[in-house]
C-alpha cells in the first residue's frame, strides 16, 4: 500500500501564524490610548462633516 504525505498549503495556517506573531508583539497599554485618540478624531471629523453638509445645504437653498 502506497501512502503519500500531502502537505497542502492553505492560507489559514499562514494567516494564523502571522496573526499570532503580530499579537504577541502588541502593546496593550498603548492600544487603549490609540482607541481613545481614534474615537476623538472620528468625532471631530464627523462634526466638521456635518457642519459642511449643513452649510452647503444653506448655500444651495439660498440660491433658489
């Protein structure tokens, strides 16, 4: 009986290894700080976006 050792390469093993290496070197203390900065930055961006939409709508209605 002939047996073959098939070592197929699927992407999940490589993905798991890459993720494990990246998460092993992750500094969880700065991760919270980064999340807070991202939330504050997103809120500032959203307020500017809403203000620009409001001003653009006022200008568009004024020209009519």
